[in-house]
């Protein structure tokens, strides 16, 4: 099999020739990778079978200054008008939500949201997809504005605490914001689906270390159907498109709902809070998995031998009959020893071939 076929086979819950793999490195680990290998690309060096493709940046001409009157010095403003202030390095940024002072539905509706499906953004996009496929790799397109699909953009615009309060105290405001964000993501998903992508990536972190962030009925009321709208828009255009959904944390109670609304692949299958073997046993007939190797435990704190063992066990117990793209469950952070990164790929090489 070529790499693209390997990914499509595995994520279609069939048995490929080898288990596909990937890994994301934080900036300091990227610097170390370059020093250790002399290569500029982990994907090329380690042989990842997927590549992300994306449209051009938004040409946002909106004036966000009325919404960011107290923007701290040194903060940057993105295409959504969200302010970001770096505090302690990578992954430590303060968010300044531009809709934090909104009082009415009208305040929500008049905000200058970006157009993520605009024609100009897709100039050269087909060439990106073709270039990935020319290398026999799988093309992944993301519907993750500001890191997520529905929940993340809404809470970064409004503020986490304010949005959670709105769900209870100001449901019309919450609904107006979530509907607006959903429509933006729906339009982007539909546009992406017109291209020959292999995987459409959605994301919203709904889990904590112990449980869902919301009671399950509340999650179903506010988020399930909005995610369905985004997925349906893409699959109406390309029914063969595989939809992957990312949520950190313990979300096992909504996995049946995710399957129902059209999710094909679950990421990251965080072993610190969910048992990958039990999840595979329960849902493996309907769902493939991407991830599975703990970045809270094994990767930073295990020995190289323990990393190899964890990877081997995951491949055998979760990917033994296909349905697995093995990866660390999140970005590999600065604490992870270089030896453990190498051990991950050595284990994939050792245990990842199907006889």
C-alpha cells in the first residue's frame, strides 16, 4: 500500500499493511529535532502518511478597536478580532474576547465576523491537495477556526465564563453566537468538501480530566445538532469524506452521539481518562481512532522502554484489526525526552506491520 491507501484503509476500519502514524512537536521540540536530525520536516523524516492543507489567510478589513478598547500593549489581534497576549511562552497566551461586553442579541449579530469560505481564500488550494496526493499522502482539511468548530470560536469571542453563563442565564444570546459560528463553520466545511480531501478535521474540547464540561443533556441541546449541521454540509457534497473529531478529556458518554452525527474518527483517545481498549471494544465497529499514546504520562515521564511498550500495546489491542492511526494524544511538549520521541517511532516500526 502507498501511504494514502494505508491511512484510508485504517480509518475506514480495515486492516492496512502497516499502522499509520503522526506526531506534532512544540517549538522547542522542533528546534531539537532540527539539531538532532539536520532535517526541517518531522513529517518527511519520520514518514508521516498525512499532510494538512489549508486555504489562504482571511483578508480582514474590519475595525475591531471598538471591541478591544483596553487591549494590552504587545497583544496581537487575529482575523476574528480576538486579542492574544503571550505571557509565559508557548501554549500560555491570555485571550481578550472582543464580545465580552456584549449585552444583547443585537450586539452579537452586528459583530464583524470573518468569511472563512470566501473565494479568494481558495486560490491555489486545489494545487495543495494535488501536491499531497502526488506524493501518495492523505490530505487533511480542517474546520477548526481558532482551534475549534463551534464551542471554541464562541467562547474565545465571548469568554469562557460569559458563554457558560449565557447558556443558562441568557440563552438567546448564547444561541445567536453559536448559530453564527456554526454557519461560518458550515460554509467552510461545505467549501472544503468540494475538493478531493481525504479527511475533514473538526474539534471542540468538551471534556475535563473527570467528565464532560457540561451535563450530557446540555451538551446535546447546545452542541450536538450544531456539529451535525457542519458534518452534514460536508457529507452532502462528498459522502466518502472521512470526518475526524478532536476533543481532549473524558468524553466517553457522548461517543454514541458523535457516531450518530457522522463522526468517523475519534481523536485523541486520551488514555489517562479513557480506556482505549474498552472504547475500541465498545465502539470499534463504528469508529476509528487517531492518537492513544499519553502526553500527560507516558511520553514525558515514561522511559524509552515504557514508550515502546505503550505503543506496542496500543497497536496490538486497539489497532490489531485496523482502525488506528497511532500518535501522541497532543502536542509533544518540552519535557518529553528525545529518546522517547525516537522510541515512539521505533515501536511503530517494530510492532506496526500486519502479517
